[in-house]
C-alpha cells in the first residue's frame, strides 16, 4: 500500500509541467503552441533560449531524481539492494510517465529524457555520468539534442549490460526498454534528421560561424 502511494506521488512529481508553467508565467504563451509543440527542455531551448531551456532541463532532471529518492521513506528496502533498485525503477518510471502525460497540463507533456536522466542519476550515478558524456560529446559535435538523447539512451543498456554488467534482471530489462522508448518517442525527430530539417539548439553558434568562414 505504501509503495503504491509513493508511486502515485512520484507520478505527480513527474507531472509538474515545468516548460508550460515557465512559458505561461514569464512569456504569456504556451510552449506547446510553438516549435515542435513539445513541452520539454529541447523545445524550450529553441523557443525561449538557452537560459530558460537550461532551467527547464535542470528542474526536469530533478523530478526524476526526487522520485527515486522517495524510496528513502521506506526503510525496509534500504537493506535489500535488488528490491531497492526495483522500487526506485518503479518510482522513477512513474515520474517519467508523469512528465510525458502530466495531469497538470492536459496529459500533453515532453518526451521524458531529462526526467529519465534524473532517474539514472538516483540509481547509478556512474552510469549517468557515462551517458551524459555521450550526450555532451554528440551535442558538441552536432548541436542536435534529439540525436544526443537517442545515442545516449542507446549507450545506457550498453553500459548496464556489457561495461558494468549489472546483476539485476529488472534493471537490465529497464535499460533496454529506456532505449526503445526514447527511440519511439523521437520518431519525428529521426525523420527530420534524415531529411536534414531538424532544428539545432542555440548554443555553440559562434563556433559554427567560424567554421563557415
């Protein structure tokens, strides 16, 4: 019963529509009416700029981390590593679902990548660090957040199954599911990447201008 209540609470945390509230309060618009129509950090970067995009991204990451840390409210799990990880996966996934289908914003949210990252930080920080390295490298080279997210998500199960060889079947299945979910939620982005019409975020523009000269 306690677990179910915490999972519900985790969903409500994930449902906090950061980009929607920021765009409405500070710009009197709904971010979902602009750009890609998404209420995640990437669209916020494109529409509102890097300052607000960074703010939204950080808060969305913290939603996933906060959801995982709800497990601390159940002391029994702290002495059972596998059970604790499984509970944390459930809590974090509930937050991701909340971000994608937020009850506070008509169930029209983002793609959940930042919240997923917060989940991974809470469960295995070293894996999160490795995945963020992949993300940042691809972002630096391409300025495509979508491509960076896709490749980082594909790297996630590689780290879990092969490099770190995590001995938890639920976590291994979850890692594969995350990669598949990110790919599925980025189908439109993949199509735009293949067509060469995917938008880049407004960072490192000065570097790219210098290359064109």
